[in-house]
C-alpha cells in the first residue's frame, strides 16, 4: 500500500493506493454519519456487494453512465434525493465510479448544505491518476465541457487497481493517455515503463507504481496551485485544449483519453514547429500512443468549429487561445498563446 499526502493546510488529505482496499472500504470513511454513495448501474452491478462491508447507514444513488450524467438536471435530481434521505452536515458522499461520477459527486458535495465531505473511490484509470485528485468538480454545458463547477477537495482518495480488471479495453486505453501525459510533463520513468511493458502485462503491482507516480505529480502541482490560477497546475492540461474540443464536437463519440491523446500530438507538433522539441520527441510519442491503441490524428471534424470551441477553454485569456506545449519527455512544459492560424495549420496537418 502507498499513501501520498496532498498538503493543503486544513484541506489536506491522503491518497491511499493499494490492491484490496475496497474490501475494507468502511475502514477508510470519515466520521460516523450517514453515507450517500453515488454510482452508476454498471458499477453497482459489478461492485455493489462491497457496500455491505461499510456497516453504516447507506443511501445508494445511481446516475447515468458516462458524460450524460454531468448535467444540471442530474445535479438537481441527486440533491433532491440527498435531502429526501436526510443527509446533514456530518454526512459523507462517496463517489464510486469513473471520472464523470467523481466530477458530479464532488460538485454535489460542494454545494449541498454549503459543502460536505466527499470521498473519491475511482473505478477507472482516468479517475485514479487524474480527475479524483485535486478538487476540481464540474458538470457540462451545451457550449463546452466542465464549464459549470467549483473547487472542493475530497477528504480522502481511495485507489484500488483491482477495479481495472473489469474495465473494457477502450476505457483502460483512455486512462493510459493520462499516464502518458504525466510521463511527458514530469516523469520520464512513467513513459519508459509504459514503453517497455506490453499493455497486457500491466499487472496490479506495476499499475500501483504508475498510479502512485502520477498521483504524486498531481499532488505536488495541486499543492502549488490549488485553484489553477498561477499557471503551474495548467501543465496538467497538456493535450486537453484540443482534446476537449474534439470531445465536444464529436458529442463524446471520441472519449476523454482519446481526445487527450490526439491533443498531445497536436501540441507536440506545434512545439516542434516552434523549435521547442525535435521531431524524434513527437515520433516517440506517436509510437507509444499507437502501441497503447490510442488515436493520434485529428478526426474529420470542422477545424473552424474546433478553434471556436478552444476559445471557450478555461485557459483562454483575453480572447486568445493558450496551449500547454511540451519541451521534452519528462521535462516541464510551458504555457503559450498560440494563434488561430498556427492551431489550424497543425490540425490540418494531422487530419
């Protein structure tokens, strides 16, 4: 078992990583108040039996699978159920599911009675290495992804790689895109482990190492830039500017990890053309994405519409689009304003 601390003063919390943790979920929940578990029908069918081990008064609330859950209508429905079952300020919400459940449950916890505890128990690799850590919560808006939300740190994050055994291959590949991101922006060892290990051979012990390295990077960046207003935490958005636009315009036919994979390659091409990295860096990135089974070319979407969506990206300032650009594998990236012409040219080249 590995424990990583996110040091935020009174809002500090542990990230606990290990196999078999969910069998003792009740041991890791705070206080003795009522528990509301927010999950999905699929996760409940697979892991609902684990809730019996909590041994406390539990209210199970099921929401739709995928991005369809991240709507204001779902938030209102969940809030109504929480009020109906009598959750109070001493109660805890447990987010049992992937990144969308974590985003939704975290947002609900942040506004219910002006904020109650939430424990993140991610069941997807994407959630384990990224979205469950750092307190970003949100729902989507028709004009873009994650545009309505708040910062609300969890009281604990519990990560058990055994959940990954039941994931569809596409979901595992999607999560691997985020681990590649961490390898590029901060830790070349992560990149090398994935390069050298066949995807089918990524056993729980190896995944604990990869997840712990990713979680440690995110914890450090969150400590330095909790609310993402100093430009430090922005490096975590490597690949996301293009990725989110593709997700939005494809109506999530391209999932988050696939969009990020494409976005990383677009940003690497821009960095290459600006002389910040050599051609071998992008070639190495493409080889790894191809090995994982992730796309790295831009789908057949309107480039003009993609650029328009990028203008609504949270990193955009004063009407200008900003990209996180790599400077090498395992090297700190930079945040730069990029012209529409440069972006469109890179999208066309990779389309």
